[in-house]
């Protein structure tokens, strides 16, 4: 397509468009260049001009004003440079939401993370001797103090912890596990596949619903290294079910000179049953039962950053610390800083009030209901109501366990269109649909997010539900 093939009026309009160079010399362009860099601005200006030419050729009249073209350029650059990892408001009521980044950090953990990130630190430096130290000591001391374990170790995540444990302690040997625990945890993480990666040989015993102590005992051979318990996480069996008690498992292992390994998954440090939920196995129980090596996540019920935590008997953890794989999966300074600060809440005894996950779990229903009602009042004249519903813990812990809640509810003509409009806001809101209403659960809305939430609901309502409320007399 050349200009000579266009009708005369279009040719004149095309000539009226400013050149790339002229646009770049303007003050607005200088501002864009300061923000996005020269290369990107040139590219975006060229694209805006090419789009303008196409529209002229298609017979449209366009505004040849450089300011209008630069506005399009700026819009294009904003989209191009918008980060794909963005903060969102979690209105779903799922406390440990795996897709939304699991656990939000406590104030102290946020500060520790910033302190570690913005300067130098004692990551691997011993202030007393002035010599090289170990990054492993920072979280280990607190973990030992709060769990009573002999030793502790932190790696990148719990999947890495399990691979390290099996590789270092059971490679080329057999590990016995109950058939009922060969689960897929989510994101395609399958216990049998992880075990295969480690080079440990999986020996399945029992049936899907029932495994007895005799099943473990009968499967032990001279090449067995360990018995493994994997917490079924997001999966629950009810009915005709039998599992081997952890203490029995540890006894069988030790009687046969084997290791008892526990993949606890969520790794609760506090008892969820006290707060109206099902009981989630705790780290303390696993240690008390005599399990030798126990691993769990840092960002599930513990409420800290993504991390894999291993606690247990000193000699076994020493083997793990010296294994070459350890170097590949060690935690970075930001993780260590945020994790140590999170663990410190358990040591001080303020975990329930300081750690967001626990604050959400223990938040009184009356407080939640009061917030839902206040938002409903603030959103007048939108047709809002409050609705009793249920929050869940999520994150592969406490399957099926719910907490009573009261949500703000709206019934837009198209709930899906409304959800989508909520996701398009500057601070996207993630909500859910239940009984044809779009629900906003105050339980997972963090302090300080309310103004953004209400503004986003108003804006999304305007764009997705074009009903003129002022004419209804409301
Ligand atoms: C969540 C979970 C894992 C994986 O932990 P990440 O920290 O996500 O790597 C492993 N095992 C169990 C039982 C789990 O619940």
C-alpha cells in the first residue's frame, strides 16, 4: 500500500500527519522517554503513526494533532510496561489462595524483607568472630526454640525439601508409603513422581482406603531406607478408612533401623481445632510421635514466605546440609529474613494477631458482619445486600473445612461480566459467584484495602451493569 494508491483526500490527510522526528521533539515525548527509555518510545510512536495511516486509508478521519498521537503512544507504553505480577485484592474468602500468592506477610516480616533487600546483612557473616558464618543459622535457632526439634534447615519450598530428603537419605533404596497417600497436591505435584526424581524406590503398601502396621512390616527388606508419611493435604477420605498411627510408624521404623520421614505439607505450628476448624496435623505432634525428619511449607498455615522447612534429628539433618543438592535449593536472604521474622511471632506468642493468615482464621464473625454491613451502606444506591456464606482455609490444608462468614453481595445482570470488570480495575479485585450473586468476603480483605475495594466495585458496576439507578428513584 502506497500513498499514490489512496484517494486525494486521504493523501492530504496522510501528509498532514507529523513525522516520527517531530513527535519525538515535543515536551510530552521527552516525558515519555524519561519514563520508558528512548528505544521503546520510538517504537511506540512508529506504531501509533502506522495505525493512524491505516485508519486514514480505511477512510476514517483522524485527529492529526501531535498531542492526540502522543496520548495513544502513552497508552500503548503503559500497557506494554504494566507488570504481569500485580497486587490484587482477594475477596474470595480463601485464606491461603495458591493462585493469589498464598500467605500475605506480617508487618514485621515485610520490614525484615525490606531491611535484607535494601542493604548488606549478616547473611553469612559472624559478627563475633568477624569471619564467615552460615546462612542456615538464622531461622534454625528460632525453629529449634519453637518446635523443640534437635535441628532445622530451610530450603526454597517444600517440594525441594522432600526431594532433598529422599535423595540424600534414600537414594537407590526403598521407601515404603501407604497407597492412600500417593496423592497429587496441585499444580501437578505428585508424590510418586517426586519420589522417582530423587532416585528412591517407591514401595506402596495397603489399599487406597486402609493401611495397617502389618502392611509396613511386611514390606521391609534389607534395602529399605525409610517409611514415609505424606499428608494427603487437599484430599480427605471418610468412611471405611484405616491409617497407621504416626507413633506406630516411627516405632516400626526404629525397630528395623529405618528412618521415619513425614511430609507434613502445611505444617501447622498451632492447633487449628481450637479455632473451629478440623484438626490439621502439627509439627509438634509429628516430633512427639518420634518422626525423624519432618518437612513442611513456609507459606501455608505457617503464614510466612515461600520456603521448605525441615526439622528433625541432628545426624540426619547434618547429612542434608552437606549434600550437593543443598546448594541448588538453598533459600535466599529475602526468604530467610521474612521467615525468621514470621517464626519470631510464634516464639513471642503473638502469631494469632500479627500473622495475617491466623488473624483471618480467628477473625470474629461479628467483626466480619459489621464490615460487610458498613460496605453495603457505603455503596448506596447500588443494590447490595449481605449474605451468610463460608470462607475456606485453602492452600492444600484442611480439605472441606469452612469458617462461617458474612459477605457483601451484588446481583449484576451478568455476574461473569461483573467479575471480569472487577479484574480490569487498577487494583484488580478477585471475587466469586455463589447462588447467582457476586460475593465479597471481608475475611480476606486486608486493612487498608477497603477504599480501593469500594471504588473498584462502583467502577465495575458502572461499566458492566449499565442501569441508571438515579432514575429508579432510589
Ligand atoms: C503443599 C505441599 C507440598 C509442596 O509444598 P510447596 O511448598 O508448595 O513446594 C508437598 N507436600 C505436601 C503434603 C503439601 O501439602
